[in-house]
C-alpha cells in the first residue's frame, strides 16, 4: 500500500504531493513490490501534472526512483 496526499504550501495548493511510507506485507518484501508501488505512484503524479513530491522517509531508498533531496541530510 502507498499513500499520496496533497500538500499545501503556506495554505496554497501549488500541486505538491506527499508520498507516504510504503507498506508491503513481510512475506512479499524483497521481491520488488515496494519498488513497483513507488514507481507507479510517482508515474501517476507525473501524469497528473504534479509540480513536486515530498517524501519523508529514507532518502537512500527513494533516491533510486529519481527524487533528489533538498535541504535535508
């Protein structure tokens, strides 16, 4: 399961979205399911015209999907 939610910037809708933590059943982990969920979610955001996606999770995990960190560790 993956969650996508609109993010308001200073109370305004700037077409930013938050990508929530991924959830994959333990017996399905390490089989590419989490990667497939993240790729699909990001693809849907691109297709919808989203401006940005904010991810609050492990930057090393999500870096393989193209996002870059800004202002983080």
